C-alpha cells in the first residue's frame, strides 16, 4: 500500500483530529513527509481539514473519490464530467483494463439509456459503468445484465429496506416508479466475450422530478441522504461475488423471485419489432417469453418492456 493510501486509511478510521506526529510515528515517516502526502490528497479532492492540532477527514460519506474504495482504488476511475461513462469504459476495456474496472462520473452530458434514449444525469445520482470479462459463452452474456439488476435490487431491498422490483430485463421499480436503469454493451473477440460494459444509473440523492415514465430516488424514499460510495462499494462486492461463481439456474430463480413482469400484459419494443402479449416466463438465457392470444409463444432476448 502506498503511503498516501495508508494515511487516508488512518484518517478514515479516526473520528477525531490526528496529529502529524501521531501519523509520522505510526507510519515511521517524517512529519514533513506526512504533510507532503496530505497536501497531495487534498489536491486530489479528498476533504481533509488541516489545523494546528493535526488533520481530519471530513465526514463526507457521499464523496466519490477513488480513495474511498480500498483495494479497488486502482480500478475505479472517477470523473467530474463525462459525456457518458459507457464510452470511457469502452476505451479502457479496448486498452486491456482489468476485470471489474469501474468508470464513475458525477455528471454526464450525454448519458444514454436503452434504445438510444437520453439518460438525464441530475446531481446526486450514481452513474457508473463496470467492465467485466466473464468466462461465459456469448449466448449467456445476457445473464450478466440480469445479475447486475438482481444485485442492485437485493442491495436496495436488504440493506435499505426499499421494496424494489425487477422489470425485465433490468429496470428496477419501486411502487411503479423507476429507481434504476441498466444498459449493456458487449464486444466479441475471437468468438468469445471480449468484454461487457454494464452501465448503471441509480437514483440515489438526486431529485428526478416529474418525469415520464415516473422515477424516484433513494433519498426521496428514505427521507435522508445516502452514501453513494457505500452503495457503489456494496454493489461491486455483490456483483463480483455473483459473477465469480455464476450459476445460471440460481440466478434465474433469484431474478424471478423479485420481478413484477411475469404475469403481466406487455409490449416489448426491440430495434426491429414490437412483441405484444402476456409475459409468461424467462428462459435459461434470460430471454422474456411472451404468449400471444392464440397461445403461440415468442422469446425476446433484448428490448424495452412496457406494461399495458
Ligand atoms: C435505461 O434504463 O434505459 C438504461 C439507463 C442506463 C444509464 C446509465 S448511467 C451510467 C451509464 N452511462 C450511460 O450513458 N448510461 C448508463
């Protein structure tokens, strides 16, 4: 661990001011060196206050600097502004970045949703893309999208007691209002998955306002601000654990347990066609099975689902 990471860790574990002397003793470095590292951290945007008594990390739980991400720090790329985290993630992925590299942006100027829709990135939301390189056949790649949505919904449900429901393929709704959307992009290399970028827009501390379709944020539901850093870290832990031992039948079961699509009359819009009927199941690749009035069935692998 680098010295500045050690200093950040010491400060983050302390809820009072830490003197330069205490830090220098703990790390076996001079006080001048402590100050140089502190100055570096402050310049990197870490909210540290320096006083005659020493140094203290402001209790800014929401801060999204890479220093709050422990061992993941070197794989987290944080930006104040980006057109879209999807593009930056694709650039890093094509350059060979490691599995679970994450691109986060405080704001996106050209955030995008499925089917080329605009994704508004209002202040306080969590906008990120995770690059993964799963060891899966291409026809199971869609399961990775489902896994991301399952883990976000589990996080909302079990850590924050939010009554989150999955809408096929990977929207998350609370009381009919959208709290999270996921977008994925895949590149194939030599007939295998080269990488998958999973882009997630989660309404955390933002106020989505009166948009259509209706949306809601964690802050609005919980009536308090939530640490975006904690949400992101918890999600990454869950998602990585899920993918490291992915079990398709178990994943499908987990998705089914918390979905509210199956059993509904739906219209599924794809780039080429709209499928209308009753959603009756998802298949073992995560495709939605739609039954028509005459009893015939079609399976849709990717699209946008509307409840009728
Ligand atoms: C959808 O519901 O249509 C998907 C929305 C996905 C939005 C996220 S925000 C982070 C990432 N960057 C983007 O430009 N889009 C995804």
